[in-house]
């Protein structure tokens, strides 16, 4: 398929659509989107994580895709989880992840409690993908003190209830107060989304 674009990714309607799109897109994703669109959000999320990291390992890359974020965390022990096996196969060829976990983030995760000390994500909390409903399971597999550094686009933050869900988790002493970082999503780009900005949500499990 040759007509993959951001609008198609934003319009998917749940896990089955996501799996089908990304399985089909996997072989050309890095070139047709990562390079052609000037997609730098993964690099920026990794930069924020590295600036705050206090040996928060191992790390789980949420919605790992082809490993564009993990390419900037090569000195960390990182597992990648994604709904698309084809995307994980592309990542595996790069030697980025300790484990490649094909799973639906909206379901019970196939990991034990308190497995991970760090969590990163870019391009997963977006239109048509997953929302804050995945936090309980992520917190289950997080160690006490685990650092979360997760990108989200502002319209999804507002429209999908991230603010209220994070506020409730803070109120119930599940996580620390949330800090936010403003990041560019693209650079040297010339397309309709070239000037889009992202938010990075930063908090720790209590």
C-alpha cells in the first residue's frame, strides 16, 4: 500500500484497525513517515527521559513501532510493546529491544507486577489510538518510583480525558504531580502538520 499518511493514522477506529494499518505500513514506515515527514517526536521524548533518568530501568517503550524512540536509548535496557507484530519485526532487525511484546495495550498486559522502572512513549497517545484507559495496567507493571515520560498531542489530551484521569491518579496518591514539556513533533518539514507541537507528560509512580 502506497497511500499511508498521517490522516489515515489519525482516523483508525480501534485496535483491529491499528493492527491492520501498521502491519501494512511497517516495511516503509521509517522512510515514508519518519524521514519524509521530519518526525522527531521520538527523539524529543527520549531527550526528556534522559534528562530525568535516575537509573529507571528496565524501560518499556509503549507503542514501540519500528523503534524510532529506542534508537535514542541504546544504552538502556528497553522492551518494546506494540499491537503490530510487523512493526516489531522491523524493530528487531535494528537490535534495539531486549524483548518484543506483541500485545493490545487496552487489555491485560502479559508482564508481571512491578516489572519496569521507566516508561516512554511517542505517537501512541494520539487520534484513534489509545487513551488514558491504559494507565491502570501500565501502573500495575511499574515499579514504585518508575518514571513515565509519554508524549501526547494537545487535542487528544483535551478530548480523551487525560487531564481528569491524571488528576484523579494524583488525588489518589497513585502518581506524583504531573510536569509537562512542550516539544516539536517535526523539523525541516513542509506538510500540513509541520508546525504541530506535542506535550510530554512526566510523572512517577508512588
